[in-house]
């Protein structure tokens, strides 16, 4: 591991956007939720004004882009009804995310604005919803945890950032457990992680805006990252005959 969405039959091209990837803890998700609420695609607004969507695969709320990438879609048991705000409840489609693009009949790109719930011209589209999103993220990543999923074999690898630009790397590479320490170098748009594996120097580059390593998607995490990776690997063995 190096390391046309459809919605009501309308196809559109997705743009690269900045999302709030701060995931809440499992305890916070289940504390006040009822079983009916926890369907695939149940939404809740985060502190920045974006909507997070519940993933039955990860059993947690994830960003809109992450939910789109899962490809499962909204499975609302209340589909066909109206909520308290008078909005019609859909099922089986994908939500539009802030910054998604759709061309109008004249071929001009329109951008989805989550605040108004409409596609608007570029001149009216605001990339950030509020002033909080304009704050410059710190280059001190101490305490942050990231896990990444291989796009071809679904193996997981995790990074725990420590003090002094140190990073702990562990996970599975082609079924083999990796555990190593290295260093990270934060730059304006990338994070370079350097560590040794099988006596070789490895450098991994994570995009700070998309949280991607090449085509592999990464996610912020707040729980026990080692346990998550091992549990995910063990789950792949279920059903084996030998």
C-alpha cells in the first residue's frame, strides 16, 4: 500500500474541497442516539456548519466527502415522509457536499453551497462557511492520529504524531504487521513522514487538505488507533474455512 455520483439521475463533477475532518468519539455518537437515528446517512451539523453523515460501515459520523466515497448512500427508514422542517426525506441517494460542482444548461459550473442548499455561481460561492475556517492550522501535530486505507487491498496503516516531530507508524502491509518510529515534516500543503521498513528508508506524503496518500484515503481518529487497525484486520478473517 503506497500508502458520476447519482442524485435524482443528475450527474456532476466533484471538486476538491476542505472538510472539517475532526471526528467525534464513539461514546459521543451513541450517548444520545436512538437505534432509528443510526441509519446510513443520518446527518448532523458540525460546529463549522458542515453536515457529517453516519457511516454504518465505520459506525461513526464522517464528513460528507468521506460518506460519498463510501458509496453506500442514504438508507433512511423514514423515506417518503417529511421531517419537522417540511423537508422531504430521501433514501438511496447521495448528499451534495459543500463545493460539489454541477453544470447548468449553458455549461457553466455551479457550486453547491451547503448553507443555502443551492447550486450557486462561482461569484456567490464561499469556500469557507465562517471565520473559524480561516484560522491557520498548527504545524504541531502532537497528539493527532491518522489512519489510511489502501485503495486496492483495504489494508490499514496508522500514524500517531508525537512531540518533537516524531511519529509512530504501525499497521499492515500486505498482511505483515509494521511498527516503527520516524519523523515528520509539516509543510504548507503536505506532511512528509519518514521511517524505516525492512532496512529501507520510506517517505510518505499526506496531502493536508484532502488527507490522501496518492489515491489512498486517510482519516483523523480519536480512539485507540492500534486496536482499530488490528480489529479491522481480524474482521477480514471472519468466514475463512481454514
